[in-house]
């Protein structure tokens, strides 16, 4: 039998084995950590770079495509498609042009040259501001247009505005009042005749009236004269193919002719007038020491709001000569047309045929009443008459209205309205 050898215990053996095991474990850990690092680095390479790491390069602009021609058996005619290059938006030159927006409609506004076409104009300002010179220029423009021109000027100089008709020269205010009434009646009659016949005021001549130095005329005329004149200015002038220019020192009611005549109508009256506020400057070389400043302020009302504009006065805004002589411009004979009602009378008027006494009496009363009050007559006006010859006839309202219609048919006037509202305007000439 083999003898059993005792096992020898060597201290180096476990140390060597432990060292081998330790080395093996360390290598495994190292491999694991190395693999983790490589995986982490690969994930870092896969992440996008931060925005500031690289410069931003804009993409290249697409090049325009060539013109293509499409044709096929089903399309006998080729279709041409033009490709347009898109415009870049990063530079001002490449921005597309914006379409201009339509301009809003501008509100109406007058001008110096349009004053001759306005139905009502007020020239006002201080002494020496050139109001009369500007009025003289407007008279010339009206005459050039073939308009019939008349003047009302109590302070008119000798042969000033010759050969035009001038009312009230020499401070003759009764005659000036006649001129005012004649103009007002003509405006009213034109509209009355237009209402009852085929008469068209615009087929008739244009009637222009210049009123010089109208300050406080009311105190020297009948109160109804300026009142009716203001009514015509605010309602009738444009439709009647007529126009006026007032010259005064201010735009108050007193300066325009009368406080009482325009009481309660100042705003309405001013709104109807285009106003030129004339300016003066010192000039010791001319009589009075003042002259036109060369500019003025144009005033008007638009949509209920006051509008103003500074305008330059041209040197041409003067009368034709220092004497205000218009002989070379007169185109219509003033001897045939002196602001009477004759030129708008019905064509079928037959003067000289005579009327029955009671009709003639009624016509005489109507003419006197209309001349005094400048208002259409109604039946009640005749019944209230203090004429004995009228009262003796004991005319009923219906009889008076019938007489109005008979007088109108025979050409002695015109009627307006029907029934109870029938009124009569006699011819005065």
C-alpha cells in the first residue's frame, strides 16, 4: 500500500490564487467602465450641437426654372408656364413692393378762383385790406362769363362801375332798398315759375349782385328788405341761377346788413357764405396808409365744422383800371335788364286787353302788397285788406283763389300750391 503523503500547506499558494482572482476581477471592471465610456462618447456625438457652436448659413435661393412648354395630343395649343424667381426677404431690395393704398376722398374745399362760381361770398376785413379791389376783380370775372351784373353801393363814386347799373349811389338808401327787393323778388319768381311751368332758371341768364359797404343797412331800410334778402341767400340763389358778393368790415349780423333781419339765423347764414378775411399792411405811400397784405384767410363750413386756409392774393386781383370802368367787358345791355320781373313773365301775357274793375282792383292790391312785404299773397291777405273797394266786394276765400288762378292764366302773375294753400305772386314791371 502506498503510504499517504501528508499535505503540505504552502503560504504562497493562496496568495498567488488571490492575486490571480483579484487581477481577473479588476480587468473585468475595467472592461465594463471602458465600454460605458465609449457608449457615453457615442451618445454625445449623436446629440445636436448648441446653436452658438456653428454659424447659421442661409439656404441657397432656388434658381428660376426655365420656361416650360406643355403640349400633348389633347392640347393642340401649347401652354406656356413662366416661372418667377422668388424674392429674398432678408434684404430691403428683395422685399416685394407694397401696393399703394387708394387715397381717401378729400373733402371739398373752395379756392380763390372758385369764388366766381359760389352763390354767396362775403369779403370782409379792416380798412385798406383791399376788399373793394377784390370785389372789382370778381365783377370782371362774372362779366367775362356773360353774367348780368348789378351793383348796390350807397357810397359809389362818380362813374364807378360804369356802365353797370348801380343802385343807391349818393347815399340814396330808398333806391338801394329797391335794388335789394328787386333782386329778392327775381330769385323768388324764378323758383315760382319753375314750379308751375317748364321754365328752367339755368336756361336763363345768370344774375350777379354786388353789395358794397353793407354795414347796418337795416337801420336805413325797411326791416323786411334785408330779412327777405337773407332768406333768398340761404335757400334760393343756387337753384335760381343767381349769386351775390357782400363787402363789409366784419362778419357779424350788423356788418352783414342787420341784426334783426338775421336774428336766429346767424349760423345758418354764415354757413351759406364762403368768407374771405382780407388782411391789411401799413403802406405810407398810398392814401390811408394801408394796403392789401398780399394774403387772406379763406373760411367756409364743411360738415358742420369751420375750415380755414391761408391763401396768397395774386397781383391780378384788381379791377380792370383804377376808375373801375367796365365798358370793355359789358356783354349784356343794362337798359333792357334792370333787375325787374319782366324778363320772367309768362309768354302768354296780353297787356292792354284790360280787366273787369273788380279784377283790376284785386290785381292792384296784390301788387302793392307784394311790393311792400315781398311775400306771396293768400286769400286771407286779401280779406284783411283795408281797401274799401276790396271790402265792398265781400269776396269769399274760394272766390279769391279763383281770381288768383284767372289772373295767372291771363299772364298777370303765377300761382303756387293748391286748395287752401294756393298763393299768388303778381307781375311787377
